[in-house]
């Protein structure tokens, strides 16, 4: 009886940890996404400028 209660409590705690991890990952991804897009745009701009300079020579 005690063992079964401990197993159930452990399972519930593990489920909460898993849900918290997923939630934190989703929130982190949503908040970091604009910065990633901004960096990608800057990289494309720099790449096109470098290619323009190279094609001019």
C-alpha cells in the first residue's frame, strides 16, 4: 500500500516536471524567436553587400 502511494506520488511529480519543462521551452522559444529573425535578416543584408562588392571588382 505504501509503495503504491509512493509510486503514484513519484509519477505525479515527474509529470509536473515534464509539463514545466515543456512550458519553459515553449516560452523561451517564443521570446527568443524575434532576435533569431533579426540576426538572420542582418546576415542576409551583410551577405548581399559582400556579394555586391565582390561582383563589382
